C-alpha cells in the first residue's frame, strides 16, 4: 500500500510551523550548512513531515532551473508568500529533506557576485533521505 502524499499550501504560516517542528537546538542532531552557519534538525521530524515539505517546492518559481535561496518566497503564480527569512527556513527544510541541493559547492560561494548560493530541485528519482552531516 502506497503512503498517500500530503499536499501543503505554500504560505508563511505552514513554513514556519514545519520549521518550528523540525528545528532543534540539540547539537547531537543532523545539520544543514548555510551561508549563516549550521542549522540543526530532528531527523525523525524531517522524515515525518517529508511529504509536506516536498509539496511546498512544487509551488516555487523557477526551482527546477535554480534560484538564490532568498528568492524562494515567490510562487509559480508570482505571489510573494513570505519574506526572505521565511525563504531561508524553506531552503533549510528542503536541504534537510533532500528536495533541493546547492548548485555549486560551498567553497565557491564567495566567487558569486552577490555571494548567495543557488539551489535547485533534486530530481525525484535522485532524492534520498540521508544523514545530513
């Protein structure tokens, strides 16, 4: 029996709720590296909300080709659903869940004109939930 995929509308309240449920201050947990440092997530919670997190990225403008992480707050319908802080939360959730990836390695971020890394959607057949770091 297939688990039914859970759709979640891309609005700031949903992103903030997921982030609050998955984020942890426990340094023993897995983390995601970002331009602002390390963010720790509860692996069990990320797996529990995996379908909801994935469904959010189906609504992000240009995620298939790549966008800067702070432009994730615009939907495919050109609606601004949150702010740059919300976009960072969505980015971190997506990285933790394996939905998105950085296009270029962290070592090269300083070479970018704006210093902001680009992320893109991971193809479904390549997506995997792995230990973050």
